[in-house]
């Protein structure tokens, strides 16, 4: 709790103002005392080319014979220049059998503790991330109670204004800390005062180790962590202890506030560039251009610039670009990193001059500012936080933290990219190349391929192995990349970062356009065999979901009994041997033809075809979703997401035009319904390995249902379809309107014309006969024309029966006209013909003929016609 917060707390609890004032005076006096106090800081194994050794450490031997401590506190400050496999904080051993009586350490990610020679699992419950060159204050307390409690306090990061109780839990092991052991700082003991490992050392600074015989409370720890008191452990105090020093350990006196002081960090880019390239380079380095908030900030930049005064614009007082510009609006100076107006200005009169040309700000040698052209060539500076870092990818690190690099210091006149562990990237001025250097091995691992005296090894670059590296021999090429891109981002070749969603979206989002390179969606493994179908889940048969969509019926040929159709065949399956990439989470991702040629695709045959008439119009494939993204290993340069094949459907769609045969049933023409089909058959070789999904297959018709002579209805999967065959049935309902008007109505009208001749007077035989005969000829012609439009089959159709019946009626009608008098003659009333009563006989014959005609025209023809129609239409509607 800070002094301000504590004061506010007392006020809220109603303390009197005099008491509060006294408390404030006391705290200010304590703070003033702390600011003047000097404490010891010990530095071990620092330096860009300082190799790890087990010979550098501090040792203190406890010799007091006292009762073991049941409660105690260890507090200390530490700062790492770089990390090792294990970074020891405190190593206290009492014997060879108990070398880890107290062992406090971290591996860069997890904080670990041994207390009473037992590991304390509760310290692993939280991630403990340390960053190089940051002071950290830690306190470990053990409180003696019914159950001993171990509490870790980690005071935070750069602000040092609030206290974090990092973790807490019951203590494992037998209570009691004896004070007859050996305390080592800088190494980890595997045996009493020995058994060191040079890869388990401290590289950095250490101070203010204090040990108490009680558990400090939160307020006491807060005072230590916020540099309000130096702390004086009643059991051990680092400043007063008589240490044994081994190796190169430097001791320095510093102010207590040194550990809590927050200072800006800058790195100089000693190559002259214009404003925009400098800004871009700082961004690629995961830094920003400096924007001073005070004259002291400008002075800090100049202090960093001091070694380069004769390099950066020698002879000129205009030295370094600042991240300030009024390019967007004249006179309104913005922080180019945030886009917000600056709150502090330190221009040297008569600057700023202003104008469209003078839009960028330069730091002068005396710490003041001037504005000038953005195209001017000047050195750059980058501001960074200690938590900012770059990723080195392309090697074979076992831990991601080993791939972290940050700007730190200079070598051969150029900045160093310093790894969190033993690697660094340094400049070799003799070769004009960058070197990947391993401090612990004291050797160069790789050199940059290109000579770039002005550039930096950012983005994807080609390196030459100078030593065996990750399985590659000396002299081989390997791609390495430096960038700040996290696992949630895609890295452009230049080193800039974009979101994965912008990868392969047909727009250039990377400034070098590399986000639109190599946009294939399919990645096959080395053992992939294209001719072998994948297996289903749990080694079952592969299930293929089939969908047939008829988009258009182009023609129906009644004579040849064929149908022209356009349809699409879609197949859906999964291939667990594939890995997809560059998938779009918001829409379907198209698989290119080149990728399609690499993977297995289901084969099938289409039938029934007339003469094999089928043409593939178009085909494409797509992946409809993007889920369960696999983030690539942190060592992989290509930062594309992977998507497992067993979680993503592949949908291929092929559009065909085909001429199908169909067995027309014309028995009830023109009231017929033709059922036609498209058969899709699996090849025989798929038996026992690939099958259609009977639960998910689908059929549809999306074209116009109304054709010139038919209406399309009832698209469905034939229930007799099986696992290796899918049959899609569709019905063609003939449109009867035109046919009724062109066949039935004319035939009935011709029959009525013939029937009407029965009403013409008997003596007009020529009229009656000619009209009936003409009707018969016209009807026959109509029947012949209709027959030409229908298949030439031997099967009898009801339309044939219809015409046959009408023709027979008209034929009988003609026969009646011709033979009516002979028929009447043989009837009973006609037997008087030729007697002496000739005239009377003739009259009787005429009457008989008239009666016969009447019976035929009023009874026989209508009765025959209606009886036939009843039978005919009953057959039609019951078929």
C-alpha cells in the first residue's frame, strides 16, 4: 500500500487531522531518510561476451548454534541481464543430503521453491514472467501456525506502486530452518557449497537480501518493495554480512531509490534515414519513436546518442528524429505513435518555422527541437519498454522464451539484438554482415547472407550456418525471421504484422504484398497417397454426403425418349490426413485447381446416358468453415494457422450437361407422367471403404418447373438407393392444354360433322357422303400427324384407341349413308317393295329408312360415344 493510499485510508476511518498530519510528517521523514541511504549492489557475470561459469558467486557460512527458525522471511532485489536454464535467487544448504534446504529460483516462466528440502507445488500455480534489465523485489515468508503457510510477494514490474501477493499455500516438509548451513548467491548448490552447474547461474545484479526470524506482514513488505526502507534482517543482512567473494563479482553502492526508479529506455539507430523509414524501422523493432515529455527526456536521448555524435550528422547540431509531426494539420503537432497532440514542446526559437515543407521534428544537440523537411536524412532513436521484445523464428528452441530478443546495447557501432538467454545478433563490420552469436559457446552460429550496411535483419532473411545448427550442416542456408508478431498475428516477409483474417483476402495488407503469396488452402503430409481414400472416424468407412441439384431441363425429345439436363453434383467428405491453411472464418474458402490435383477425390459414374453424352461445364471445391485453428510452433517462420482435416468438410461441386435416356410410358398420353432418373454409382474398388450417406443425401430442383410441354415435380431420392448407388427421380407432368385443343377437340368436332350428316335429307346422298368422307380423311390426317410426334413403339396407347374409335364411328356413319336403303329394304316394313302396291311400298320404304337414320343419329351414335368416353376417361384417371 502506498503512502498516499494509506493516508487516504486513515482519513476514511475518521482520524483527527493532527494525527494524520503527524503520520504524514513521520512518513515523509522516513522517505527522506531512505532517499539518502546507500546500499550494496552485487553484479555477476554481466557482459555481451561473458561466458557462463560456475566460478562466480557469493558465499556466507552460518555458524551459530541456535534453535531452528519456525517462521522466517527472505526478501531481496534482483535484476537479470539474461537468463540461464535455472536462475537461482537464494541457495541455502545444510549438508550434502540437504542441499536444497532453501532454494528459490525461476526458469523465466515459473517460480519454484524448495523449503525444508521439499518442493512447494503452490508456487507453480501462476506464471512468473521476468524480463531482462528490470528490478524485481520478492519476499518469501513462512508463518508458523497449525499449518505452516508459505507466501510469495512479487512487487510489480516497472511501477513499484502496488504490492502483489503472488501465491500462497501450505508448506510441504518438516518445519524448522537450521542456521548452520551455507548461503550461496549466484549459483545453485547440488552439494554443500559445491556441485555447481554453469548453466544454473545468475547473470545480472543482486541486492538487499535480508532474513528475519518472523513472517513480515503486508505493510512491511510494501515498504521494502517501494523503497521506503532498506530493511535490516535480524538474522541476515546483505549490506553488513562478511561475504566470501568468488570470481569476478563487482560491488557497487547505490541509492535505495535506485531499485524503484523508472527511466526511459532508448536505442540509437546510427544510420541516417528520412522520417518515415525511421518510423517504420522502429515499429518493426517493436519500439516507437521517442516523444519527450520533458527536457530531461530529451537529455536522456542525448546521453544515449553521445557515442554517435561524430557519426550522426557530423558537423550539424540537428541530430535525431523525434516522433512528432504536424503533417496532418499545420501547427498541430501530433505524437506519430498515438495520433494524439503532444502536451510538451521544447522548440528552439525561432522554431517552429511551420509551412507544408517543415512538418517533422528533429532533436538538436542542446536538447531543444527544430522542425524541418521529413525527407531530410538523420539518425533515428527508438523508445522501448523492457517488456518489448522480438521473436527469432526458424531455429529449434525448446522453450519459447529462448526465442525472445530485445534491443540492448551496441556492438561495432550498431545496436545489438540481445536474446533472453545466451544468443545475440551482432554486427560484423569486417564482413558487413549480421552474426548470430552464442555467448556460452563463444562461437558464431550463422551469418546473414546479404551485406546490408544500413538495414537490420528484420522479417524473413536468409542466413548461412557457420556451425551445425538444428540439424543443418555448416554452409547450408536457412530462413530466420525477426518480428514482433504474436501467435495471433500473421508475419509479413518484411516483419510487419497483420491479423490472420487479412491473409489471402485478395487485398494487399502487407506493405510488401507478401500476404497474397502462396495462398493455397491444402497441405499434404509427406506420406500422403492421393489414390488411397481416407478413413472415417474410428477407422470406419468414409462417409460421402452427396447432393444433386438439377438446375435446368434443356429439352425433352419424345421421339428418342431422351432428356437434356443441366445439374450439379456436390460431394462432401473429410480427409484427416490433410491440414488446411489460409481459411476464411467468415465465408467459404475456395480450393485452387492446383491443390485439388494433390488430394484424393471421390470418383463416380453417371447414368443412364444416351451415347455417353455428358459434359463437365465447371467444377470447384471449397472448405465452408474455419475452426479449431492450430497455431504453428513458435519456432516456425511461416506463421500461418493450420486447420485439421478431420474437423473440416471438403465440398466439391461439378456442373454437368447431359442427355439422359428415359423410358416413356405413353399409355395414357397426353395425361402421362414420366418418371426419369439420374443414377450416381460408386466404383467397385470403393466397396468396403467408401459409401454414400443415406441419412444426409439430398436432391433438389432449382430451375424453372414449367417447360414447353411438361411441368417438373417431385424431385426425390429413390428409396431403393443404397450405399454405393444414389438414384434421383423426377417427374415430368405433361401439359394437356395444347394437346386437348389440337387432338381431342378437333376429333370430336369432326365426329360431330360426320354425325350432322345424318340430319341431311336422304335424297342428298352426295352431300352426306362427301361430308362424312371428308371428315374421315381429315381425322386420319390429324391422327397421322400426331403419331409422327410420338415414339415408334408397338405398344397401344389410349390416344390410339380414341382415334380408332372416332374413325370407326365416322366410317360406320359413311357406311350407313351408302347402305341405308338396302338396310331398310330388308327390314320388315321394306318387304312390300316390288308388289302391286308400288307407290305405297316406296312410301313405306322411305319411312323405314327415316326411322333407321333417326335411331342411329339419336341413339346409337350418342350412346356409343358416351359409353366409350366413360370407359376411356375412367382408364385415364385410374391408371
